[in-house]
């Protein structure tokens, strides 16, 4: 299968540090690898309503939910591009991930089977020098991938607060050059052992 990357932009700031870092990493993808970039601020999802036990699910046919469902199902690689907001993913990204719960029950989507074996990646910028503060964000993405039987390529971390700061993080820019070239292992929950 030809690789197709979906970059899900979750920042409240256009062209912020996280997006800049993601674009640097995406520049390294081989020619011919399709990229789709969707800005969640420009394509907002309504509040998620959990209807697991109350209602029949209907596949969305228009609007942001339809766009994101179709793009997610078409991607071999989903890249969550979220700044570190209060030590986790942004509200935009959290809402997008909440929609995955509904898509698991959407007739004809076969969301779990389709996503199994595909790869989830993350890119984030944080203001802390101590990268451990991003562990909740990394855990959210890893565990989401594990739940769906996806591969997890990890999270590309960069440092930056003011717009453009991440471009001064030479270590992050160096990691960006090979980030998507690494082999992504099957995601596992922390309690799973070899």
C-alpha cells in the first residue's frame, strides 16, 4: 500500500512552533508520499456526544466530521500535530480523538479493522526544557494506538514558546530529518510485557 500521511493540526495558533516542526519533518518524506493537512481550528468538530448505548450511528456525509472520518480512513499514517497544552493534547485534538469512539460504531466504516496496523505519530512543541512533562501527551497517543492495534512511531518533541522558537532547537530539527524514516513498532499498553 502506498503511504498516505494525514497531518491533523491541533493548535489554536496558525503556523505555530508545532506546525513548523511537523512541516520540517514532512519535508523529509520521499517524493510521491501523499500528504493531507487538516487544521482542526479551520474544520471544527461539534462537541462529541457519546451515543454508544442510546442510538444508531450514522456515517457523516458532510461537514468536518465527514472530512475527518474519510481522511483518517484513507491514511496509512496519522500524525497528531498538537502543542503541549496543560501537559496533554489540545482541546481540538482531544475532540478529534473522542470522535474515534463514535467511528468505531459507525456502520460501514470498519474503523477498528481499517486502522489496525496503520501508524500513529505525534509532533509537539513545549515550553519546558524537561521533556518528561510531555509524558501524558505521549501516553494518550500511544494508548489510543494500542487500543486500535496500530503502530506508534512516537512523538517528535521540540522546544519553543514564542512563534518561531522551535527553529532554534537544533536537536529537534535534527530529529525531524529522520523521524518518519524510523520503523514504528506495534503500540502496546504500558501494562503489556514482552
